[in-house]
C-alpha cells in the first residue's frame, strides 16, 4: 500500500481518537481497536455517507433535535419547539453572506454557550436553550466523520469534521508526511483560503480548525490569517525536540486538544470576539500556554490557595489575553458568585495595553482606576 495523506495522517487521527482502523478493513467492515481512556466520553467514528444529511446540510438535524429534547424539558414536552430552534440556527447560517463569517460565528456562539432564551417556559416565560450539556458529557453525542462532501457555493470535501450533538465544531485538514515540500501550511491554506470562502456556512458554528502533516499541529479561528495560527503543545513535553518527533507526538497533542471536555471548555471560556486596530471584528482562540495558565489560576482560586503564583512570560506571548481568559472563566463559575477581579500593573504602558484588550473584547463592568 502506498503512503498518502488519507491512509497515513488522516486515518491515524481517526484511529487514535476513535479506535477505528480504516487501514484494516475486512470486507465491508472496519476494525474497532481499543484505545486509552482520555476522557469520560470518546469520539465515535461514522462514515460521512452514513450521516443522515443532504449534501448542502451543515447540521445533522436528527442528532440536534434529539439533543434539544434531551437537554431541554420545555422542548421535550413539545418536540415541535425543536424545529423552531433549528429554524433559527439555519437562519444564522444563511446570514453569513451578508454579515460576514466572524459576525455570524459570534451570533451562533451565543446559542452554543446557552446564552439565548426563548419563551418556552410556563406562561411564556423565557428559558435558556441548551444545545450542549457542559457538566455531564455523556448527555452529548460526539461524532467524527471524514471526507465529508458539502456544497454551498461549491462542493468541497474537508478531511475531518467533528460534530457535537449534530453541530460541526471543529474542521481538520491532514496533509501527507512524506513530501518535504508539504507542511501544515498547505492544510491551513485549504481551510482558510478555500473552504472558508467556498463553504462558509460550514464554519459558522466553528470553534476552531486545525491542520497537520503529522509533524506539527497548528490551530486557528475563522478568518485568522495563517501567520497567526498557533501550535498546540503539551505542558508536560519538556523536551523541545519532541515538537518535531512525528505522528505519535501530534497524536498526543490532538488527544489533548480534542478531548470532548476540553473542546467544550474552550468553547465556553477560551474564545473571544474583539475589534482590532482597523475596527474589524476578529475571533481569538486561546493558545496552549494561555489555556494552561488561566486554568491554573482558576484552580488556585477555587481551592482557596492564598500563596501567590508566578507565570513567566516572554514578550508577545499573550499575557493580556491570558488575564482576559482567566477573568472570563472566573466570573462564570457559579460557586465563586461573580467575583471581583483586580489586575495590578507596574507600568503605564501595561495599563493601557490591558485596558485596550479588555475593552476591545467588550468585557462588561470594567473599571479603570488611577
């Protein structure tokens, strides 16, 4: 068997996350192999032609309807309400041509995070609509499909599509590891330049996308130029040479990044929408060091540790964003009861920089003092 991007990196990712070995097929059936426990739930592989959808469908509406009824008692009592929710989600998908991908993505994210309510309660009271169960992962469905044909402006076939409750949250592109001239940049180009323009509706619910050639793994948010895509590392990988060690290390990074619990964590707390210096709306997804650092801060606060902590940074590593992500997660923890967060700096330029970061992300109740 000759090596290509399909039967090496793409099949390797599927095998590593689901246990399905597409390179070991007997008749019409694929071999399911055991995989290490990496979360309380795992991704389930489904062939794209077995998904219950038409070629133009972004959402797996049967899966989504079942999730809406499962997670929302007021919808379960009247299942036709699920159709109303799905109709509203479809409407956001359609607006992408008018409002742009980032703004459509921002609007859809409000639904994903459960920030939208509808008058489905008693006496037409508004109740929040849950598309996911962020607390009990087993109440969600996690499906990984490959070679998915989708048509809006054109027909395209992304390599890997990750659905949660029928909603495509992650798109991945895998390139061949055996051609020196091919790198993750080729996969990133396919996503950022080709797919986002040819099938933009697929990216309206997107949390992030990734590209790899089996040697390096980079992630990016919608409309993020490739020079701002960032690698995903593991904090435990102390040896810098491991970053270039090949498929097994990319597999560890993907297993960490795409753990169902972590994906939903990034969706909830580690994505922001900001306005850049050109007055353009952008989406920002955390880098690995911001995720690790902010989570350590949150854990320390929740555990009541008074001892101060120290995070060492180099210039341009995203210190202000780390503080923003940490503040965002702290304020959304119910057990912390909406804490007051103080940020103290020792230079005027830092105060200006951090205030600008928080203001551009439209953080509420921000007060700057002298």
